[in-house]
C-alpha cells in the first residue's frame, strides 16, 4: 500500500503543488511508498453524473484512491473553496474515498480563506466517512519565493501533517 498525494492545481506555477512535493519528499525520506497523482498531468473528464464513471481512466484513478493508505490532497483555494478540479475528482471517484484518512495542503491568496476547505472536508466526512486530519496546512503567497517554499514554519507543518497521516492511517488500517 502507498500513501497517495494528489496535486489538484492545474496551474503550471502552482504553489499547492510545491507543498505536495514537499510532503512527498518527507514521506519518501521516511521510507514510505508514495503514489503521486498530479491532475495537471492527468486528463479527467468533467463529471456528468452518467457515462463518465465507465471510462477506464476514471476507474483507474478510483482504484488508486480506494487502495491508498492515507491521502494528502493539495489544492489551491479559489472563491472560498478548493478548486473545481479537486471537487470534480471526488465527484468522479465518489465511493472510492470511503473510510480514507485525508489531510489537506492549501495555497491561497490571503489569510481570510483559511476555513474554506471545511465544506469540502465535511462532504468527505459525511458522504464517505473519511477521517479528516484536523491540522491541515494553509499557506499564502508570502510562504514562497519564486518556485520554492521558503517559510520554515509551513515546511514544519507539512512534515507534521505527513507524519500524522502515516501514524493515523496505520491505526485506522490496523497495521
């Protein structure tokens, strides 16, 4: 089993992807197996609530979500919510999220949207009984310099999130 990290940003200069890569390094450096899913590199159809579920690519991604031993989802915040690509992913893969342990890495333009992930998290909790890690990481543009994560506190929180994912997912999965 692998820990799944999903980068949901479609922006080639994504800050949430930088955070996801940081979490990936933390997990790999600690000997964890990591499955990397980057939605910028993975063409997903828009969910139509009908025929898309039969597409091979959608089914393959659903299997990766279902088989994951904990998930870190990295997403940008737009309009006080995670981006549409993250929501579309959940709409396409639905029940594959059942009983997963999920942590969030969020990149936003300002401090006022720090609670914006809650409707998305509530949906995962209520619809699929996911266990949401309460210490998600939220960073604004000030945490980055160019294409680098430059804030030591944000880096430390990413490490803490990754370590919590492993510890809690292992207990939930009874390892």
